[in-house]
């Protein structure tokens, strides 16, 4: 009878996951036909107690100066990181292909370089000449910025010994492989080994490291989920490749908050920080236009004024079109149903309806419901909303306008940009000075701001409170 330690063991050749029995599909990486027998299962042993190299000390005696963040020279990135890069921290930046990850990090590497803090930029996807051309175009040249084109982990570690950088940028972690591990670059086992080796090197040297990560077609970070657990900070770089706006959103941050968002503008000369991005999402006009309404959305803790546009035309086909851009189709469909049933607007059912945002911003939070509903109603009646009006609130299926978070911050941002009137849910709290605010309980009250509705504009302004 075989002993327990002599049982056959099986290992996934793709990700390295082990099991005591054969399976057709690996539960870790979901690859088919990669489970192979690897001999017997090793006996389970408990590590003996070892001599402690550094004794435990009271937490109050730990030197916190070693984890003081150092600015990268890019204010919007520092905002998301919580002040800058901490020595020894490992940051994972992921995003869609072509969104501008390499451009941003090359700019960061150049601005963070100094005689006291060298920077090493390792590229595994491009040649050194290609990176130099981009550096010339965006002005990312510095004497203390070192460049290497490597795809071998051992060579990357050798460059660390030679350059001794304070900041390492690796573009990308899926293109580097270790000769000691089986599998192609980008595989589960290779990504785990490369990330683990660089994390150990960062902690030992006190070196900040930024790893570029690929994403899957679903938008998730490619590779094992363990990678996100090992690193200190996880950032997502978002943006439509046809628009100028780019957002860096914090998903995980051991050194700061995760509700911050950095705004950038991508152009021919590189990428620049946007301290006041609301102007990208607005269309300035002398006179209001039917089918447009302004709202204030929260990206993290940052309020952004955005514009919702809607257009309705007579349909030439039996099934009218419903097209959206920058908005969730389901939310727009809900607003159409609420307007028809609760707002008594019947002209929407047989029309082609197009709804979009300005500047490539995506409005996903329910606080934009009221602005979407008013834009649709304005387009259906071909009457513009009052000038300098913003609408904030979630609309329910019963037609009620619900409270949302951060109304004071939203109104303060609208007031700073010169807007003087607002529609908000009831009991929204303190109102900024200089703004006239109408609190509405349902969609019927909100629709009265349209000219020609039962209540005149003069009466509406009389009921507004400061």
C-alpha cells in the first residue's frame, strides 16, 4: 500500500497550480489540457523556528520617515498616489492598448529623475530607438534617465545593480520572462515570478517601481489575481482613444485614499495634467439650445461639470433607434419610460433618440438621471432649458427625485464656473452663496422649468431659495 507522501501529483504547465488528482481544466487559469503528472506529492512539513535577524519593536519606535512620499513631478498622478511615490513601493498601472500608458510613464520617469535619484526605464515592447523618438516628441529627456530594452528578468536585475535607480519603470510585466521558469512570457507562472522578483528587489533597495500591466477584453488586469494582491498600488488608466481626456483611477492604495482620480489631456506633444478639466465637457454658447442640460458628476472626490445632449427626430423605420454615447443605455431607457408614464410626454415613443455626452466623459452614476431626463424632454418639445442651469438628482421609476451624495461639492463647483441656477432633490443641505436652487420632489416638478409648462418662469424663480 502506497504511503500518503507517494501519491502522484499533477501540475498545470501554464500557471504552475498543483493538485493531487488529474483534471481536464485548470481551476486557476482555466486552460484546457495543461494538467500533467509531476511525480509524487511532497510531504507536508512545518518550517522550524529560526533565529530572528531584526527583533520586533514597539510600533511607536518604527521610523516613519522611510515611507515619506516623493513627488513625481506630475501633479495629477501625485494626487492619485497620495502625494507621490513611496520608496520601496510597487505600483501596477493597467489600461487599454493605445490609451497612453507608455507616454505618461516616460514623462514621469523624466520628471522624477535627478542627480540624487536616478531613473531606469526598461521597455520590453519597443526598441530603445522607438522610446527615444517618443522622448524627443514629448520632451522627456534627462541625463539621469537611463533606458534599456530587455525581456529577460536576469538582465533587468543586472541593470538594477549597474544603475542603482531610485525609480524603475517596467513596460510591461507581461513581456519579461525568467529563464528559470517554464512557460512563455505573459503566462501565469512567468508573470508571478517576474513580479515577485521585482517586488523583492524594490523592498531590499528602497526603490520605487512602476509596472505596466495589460488588460483582458473585459477590462480586467491580465495575469494571476495574486499580482494585484502583491503590489502596493493598483491604478487604472482609462479613456476613449478618440477623445483627449484620460483618467487615472486608484483601485488599491496602501499609502493613500482610493477615491481620487487624476485627469490628463493627451495631445500631439505628449500628455499634460488637467487641474480643471470641466472645460473639456462643456460647450459654451451665447444662447441655450434645445436638448442640452448640464449636470455635475463626481469622479472619486472631484466634481466635474458635464453636458448631456439629446436629439429626437421622426423615425423612418418601424423600430425607432435608441443610440447613446457616454451614457448607460439602460439608464436612458428608464428615463424615457419615466418621462412617458410620469411626465406625460408621449412624443418620444415613435422617434429616433440620440443621447450623448460632450468631451468623451462617461456618466455612470445615478446623479445624472435628472439631467438626462430634462435633456430628453427639452429635445422632445424643442424648447431650451433656462440658461446657466444645472440638474442633479437620481430619478426613480415612480418619478421621484432622490437625494445623492456630495450635493454641496457639486453645487460649489457649478457656482465656481459661473452657473447660477440648479435643480436638486429635496433636503439637499446648505446652498452655496450666489446660487438660486429649486428643490424638486418628482419629475413633474422638474419639468416645469421648461417654457410653456404650467408654472411660469417668474414664479419658479420666486420659489428658489438662496
